[in-house]
C-alpha cells in the first residue's frame, strides 16, 4: 500500500499558471515531463488515442480510444492535446468532462439542442449554457443505456460548445463502440459555429 501511495499523482496547479496539472513523482526515466520547483514532474506526454476523419463541409468525425487514462481533445483543430494544452472535452471511458466549472479553468460550457439535426444547427443558442459542477457533469447524459441489452446508445442531442476564448462548435456523439463492437471508443461529429 505504501508503494501505491508513493506513486500516486499530485493533482493541483503546480506551476502556478492557473491550470490544473497532473504530476507524478520524478523517477528520472522520461524526458517528456516538465520539472517544477518542488521536485515533481508534470506528465505532458501524449499517448495517441484519437483519429480524425474529414467528412467535408467543415465537419470532422473524431474517434477517441478512451480506454487508457484520460484523453484531452482540442475541438478547434480537432486534435488530442495534454492536460496543459487548450482542450474542451476530456474522455475517460464513458466519463466526459469539460475544461470548465469544477473540472478545469478553460471556461467551457455546453448547451444541449434536442430539436434540430446536426446539419441544421448553424448558430449557437443564446441560453441554456451549463458546465461541470459538484452536482453533476454537463455531458453525463450524452448516452442512453439499454439495461435489457446492456448496450449504450448516443443520445439524440446536438451540443453547442463554447470555451472561455469565445470559440464555438457543435458536437453530436455517435457511438461508444468501434467497428468490432469493442467498448470505450467514443465517436462524434464536430464543426465550428460562428461566435455570438
């Protein structure tokens, strides 16, 4: 038990830049980490966990392998980043978190749109914006669980997403499975929206 505690990550603002950092005890075995003044290192290495396909008309299909650790996604590119980078949504299995509210300093919020298809959403809504709080995650209802078949389906919702820099996107989740039926592969469409 002592060995496990000694290897536990330190999660706090280590470099005092306003961002939450994840640090591991310095083992000296990697050169991809950033040293801090207190002798810990911030793990900034990125293990590839994302594929992006251009669907045309400004739409990208993103597939995140969310099976190993947390994957941070920058919707603006879209691309995978690390906890220190500019990210909007993080993925860990079926847990989706925003870089806003209690989960991060990025000011990210979402507004669910339930009455329009993805292609028909051309502007962000003026109201309905929420972020992660102690009472719940803003994207916790992105899926519907069928208890009879033990299958997860993406909810028929388009999410408008905005970050603290005033950038907007629309996101629609597609599946929790890869083509072979393996779990933990979250796929979604994403496209930019004009700023309000």
